[in-house]
């Protein structure tokens, strides 16, 4: 059985992760849906309109504030995935495409 046959369950909502390329790895090595992680960050950082949560790459998110002119600034940077877990996740996604 290869990695693409393995069923992964979201650590946050308990539902299957069907698209690995849209998943984020948790500190314990489990996976979560991208949208579930966004919601978790919204709750933990008490993000309310007009602020938003954005993915800024390599397992990092940002809480962004929008000013009156429509310009966004980063209020908080969140290193959600460690470098090792980000690279492991990248390899898992690549192997699932083979």
C-alpha cells in the first residue's frame, strides 16, 4: 500500500483528509484540513473583521489588519509547521502524486 492509499483523518475536525496538498501537519505529525487550521488560528488569536488570517508560506500564517485605506499589515506571524514537519509534509504530498 502506498501513501496515496492511506487514509488520513483531520486532527481538528475528525473528518477524512481527501486532498493531501491542502493539508497542514500538526506538531504531533498528524494532519489537519487547511480550513480547520485557519479556524483554529481565528479562535486562538481572536481574529475578527476586518482582520484576516492568511497563509504566508512554508507552514506559516499571519494575522493581518486592514486599515482605512485598505492596506494590510501583519499583526502576528504564526509558525504553525516546524521546518521538519513542513518538509515531511511536502515529501508526503509529492509521493502521493506518483
